[in-house]
């Protein structure tokens, strides 16, 4: 399927503009994370999450006030937010405290939150979801998430160095790290929690990024033999243009799927879908820089 007929766009003309924009986004993200922190999901932060569905939707402020008055652990550190479709009238309460990680006391915090809501005269409700993660489990998941990402970078470096050249491998790893930094910056801007779903999306984007990089690098290697008298910029531009149709098709279909998940996938998949959308868009804009 041919979308473009002999495309000849000068992508490298805009490489420095892209580099500046990337640095602006990354540095702004670092500033946000340094000042406000990167929100962590319950899997990494540890804590108890309770999702309550009300017959009549209360305000977030009323729920928070009920926790402050009636929750034995103190509600000041609780995170209260509307959850899911507004028509469902659901509220999520997340508190950092957890009970003992063994035995029947595991759900003590969740029960205390439910009791505080009942004593707050917020109307009739039912608990439709509960999640409890101890601090030890959260720390272990954080460590494994870091190990998984580092292992993926090492694998990318080794494979591309073996398949092409070490310089190509370094460029691919730098581009992948760039994609992750931009994604984390935008997650911080829009205050999405860093959850296992988001980590899965980041690793998925890393795989997509590597696949695109290999396709372009393979074409660059071929063109370096055919276009020996041309400059490196001309070789890279030609390689990107030759793979442009494939890039648009693969990225377009993946992007449409991610957008559908973002719009219709529900609250649980919002972070995953947002990360996929950002990663797909960002990785396409950085392939030319990694090649260069």
C-alpha cells in the first residue's frame, strides 16, 4: 500500500528545532517533578484504595471533610477524586496507611475508610472496588520496574551494536531514553499516576521505538553504500523518506487504537492509553534525531 509517491521531505531541516523543543519539555518536566513530585499509583506508593458508588454524587470536598472528621488515621493525607464515568457517581479514596501485611487485618484500613464515609452522612453508597498494597510490595514493584527498563536498554544496545554498529546502538538508546523522559514529563504535567499499566505502556513504546529504529537504520546502511558521494544528511533524509509510508501506516493504526482506549477505555486504562498516545507521537518525531 503506497501512501506517498516518491516523497522528498527535508526532515533534518527541523532537527535542531525538535532538539530545542525536547529539551524545553524535559526540563519543564524535571521542574514539575522536583516541585510537585510524580504521582505514583498505589502499586508503587503503597496504601489502600477504596472506590465507592453513591446514589447521589457528593462533592469531593464533602468526602474529604468526612474523612478528616471520622477516619481514625486522619484524612489530611487522603487523596479523593471522582472516578470513572460521572454518570456512575463513583468516588475513589486513597490513603497511604495500610494495615498489617498478613492475616485478617489486611483490610482494616479499607474498612475504616468505609466506616468514615458512612458516618459522614454522604448518602447511600456501596463499595465497588478495593485495592491494598503494602509498602514492601510497592518497593519491590518499583525496583522491578527499574530493572525491566534498564534490561530493555541493555538489550537494545547489544542487539543494534551486533546488527549494525555501536554508534547506531548508542543513538537508539539515547532516542529511547529521550522518549521516556518526555513521556514522564507529560505524565507529571497532566498528573497521571505512575502505575503498572503506565510502566507496561512505556515498555511497549520502547519496543515500537526499537522496531522503527532498526527499519530506518537498515535503510541508512544500504544507502550509505549506494550514495557514497552524498552527505550524511542527504542519506538520512532519503532513508526516512523511503520508510515514510510504512511509518505512517504502523504509527497511524497504533495511534488510533490508543486514542480509542483513551476515549472509551475507562478510568483504569486512561494512564496506559495516554502514555501510548504520547509515546507513539514522540517516537516518530525523534527517529530522525536518533538516526542523525
